[in-house]
C-alpha cells in the first residue's frame, strides 16, 4: 500500500475531505454491501456511487485501504478527494 500526497509536508490537510473515489470507472461503491464492487457485480444502479463519502480523515483512509487490499487487485488506485483543489491524497493498493 502506497500513499502519495499532492502537497509537501507542512502544507497537507488531514481533514476537509469529501470522500474516496476510484477514477478508473471499473469499481463502484455499493451502499447496500458497504464495499467496492466491479461492474460485473452490479445488481442495479440505485445502490451504487463512484464515491464513498463515509471516510473523513487521512488516518481512516489508510485504515480502509488496508481493509480493501484483501479483496482488491494490486495496483488499484483510490483518490481521497479534498474540498480544496490540489490537496488530494492518492492511495495505491
């Protein structure tokens, strides 16, 4: 698991995040199952989103990446989206 910040140390934010997003479009957050699912696992589009808004801090983001690494393929990239432009955190499993 790797974490990359868009800002240098001392200029990073640890709060004010919107949620976690997967820009590849291959994985969707299932609100019903509370996990990321692939396109072929989708039952209907009413229960999915491309962003998981339950996570609010970098510490929680790291914890969830470790949890997701058990069932996600290696190299999957997630972006922890900040409310402010340029302060995103990128996590790669």
